[in-house]
């Protein structure tokens, strides 16, 4: 009589988790700001995955769950934008996250409203949250999802523009774009960055 050896665990259960970071500023006053689209996307994904109440860990609100068998950690740094790297660096080290499993979702002035774009790395483009993360990680080589918010009108200071709420007229398009960003994150986790880039980077608001 032979004894079969136990079946190995499926790769998803032994693989390191995915750390999905949405950038923003904590507090109700900032909740609908353009600068907070990262938080909005993370909240939408958490709702879809039916995750529980966030808990504070390492200066971030985090939620744990599974996305198609892949373990995911959703995080919203609570340090204010320009110190986001404190939370991100600590979480990456604590959970031993390979940089290929890190995705940072943030607003981007250099993309028009209506466009999201994934990229494998690159500079901060003046974004203070990204500057902080790059400093803490010591590298620019981590994936990010850029959520276009467009340039400020006229001579408005970009710092003032990003801290303005989206307008009521923006709301239908904003809802669509947040949903599209969530779809892109799902593809990133389940099929990889290249597939997500190929599928979502060419899209416009009406595509």
C-alpha cells in the first residue's frame, strides 16, 4: 500500500502578497479633493472585495483580503501626502513585498482628466507623495497607476488645484474612471503589469 505525498499548496497561497497603496490626505476635509483619488480607488476596491473595517498599522489604514486567490493588502497612508513614504517603506519591509507586487495609485497633473496610465517605474514628476516613497524605498522602480486630473485652469497654483474638490459635473466621469482604475488593479494582480498596461493605457474617457 503506497501513501501519496500531500499536495503542494497552490502558488497563490505561498506567494508574497500584493500591496496596493492609494495616496491622499487623511481627514474629512480632504476626502473629495483631486489629490485624494488614490484613497477613492482603494475604497472602491475594498467595497468590491467586501473587506472589513480598516485598521491602523504603521501609519496607514490597511485592509487584508483576497483577489481571485491572490492575497492583497490595501493601504491608505495617514501621514499626509508629503510623508507617504514613511508608511509605504514600513509596510514593504514588514510584509516583505517584492517591488513587482507593489502598486501606488496617485493623482497626476500631467495626464488629462479621463485618462489612467500604469507604468513600471519612473520619476516623481513633482508629486510629493511619490517623492517621499522614492526616498524611503531608495528606488524609482516600482509600479504605479497614474490617475489623470488635468492641469489647473488659468494661473491657478497647482497646489491649490489638487486640494480642490472634484466638481459636481465631474462626478459621473469620476465614478467611471474610479471603476476603470479598480479593473486595472484587478488585472495587475491576476494577469500582471504588462497585460494591465496593454489593456488600459490607451483608453480615453469615452472608450
